């Protein structure tokens, strides 16, 4: 009789271990841990408002993240972004990259692509990032009102 109980306990431990390993593997797969990631390099005149871990957004959806920030030999900021394989199709050779600093919330890099038929951005090409600030635009719009007052 004790051998039967030992077998059941051993079977329970093995099945539980396999279920835990399977669950962790499934969650890692759904989070994209095993997915291939592409790295693209962007450049900017200033590193202001740029941080590692900043999201890269296309049409309101996060498609990547700023991986590293480096200073080049000529004083420009090199921004390395990491984009999973499934989202590379949104980054094209004619895409524009804008650092958006909203009035409320954190900064992000917005990708604007007009022609999805153009070729995918080459890893050797280093496009320029422009900056758009909602705060500065709001101040410019309110300045004439303050001058009248």
C-alpha cells in the first residue's frame, strides 16, 4: 500500500512541475520573449526628453522601445530602438520619427509612415528625429492672448 501512495505523490509532483513549466513557457511566448528583435538607429541633435525604455508608437500602438542612447563622434545623439519582428512592417524607408512631448504624460517616439508599400528601413540608414512639444505649441497659441491682456 505505501508504494501506491509514493507513486501517486511522485506522479502529482511531476504533473505539477510540467504544468508550471508549461505555463511559464506559454506566458513567455505570448510576451514575445522568443521573438526575433530588430534594432534600428535614429539620430537627434539633442538627447533632451529621450530616455531608455521610452515607447516607440505607430498609430497609437506601442511597436517598440528605445534600447540605448549614445553620443556619436560628431556630437549627435544616436537612438537605438528595438522592434519585434511582427512590427517591423510599420517602419519604412520614408517613415518620419517624431519625439512627442504631450502636455500630460510621458514622451514617446511616434512613427509616421505615409507609404506602406515602400521598402523596410535599412539597418544602415540613420533617419533624423524631429521634436514636437504640445507644451511649447500651447504657449505659442496663448502668447497673443497674454499680450492683449
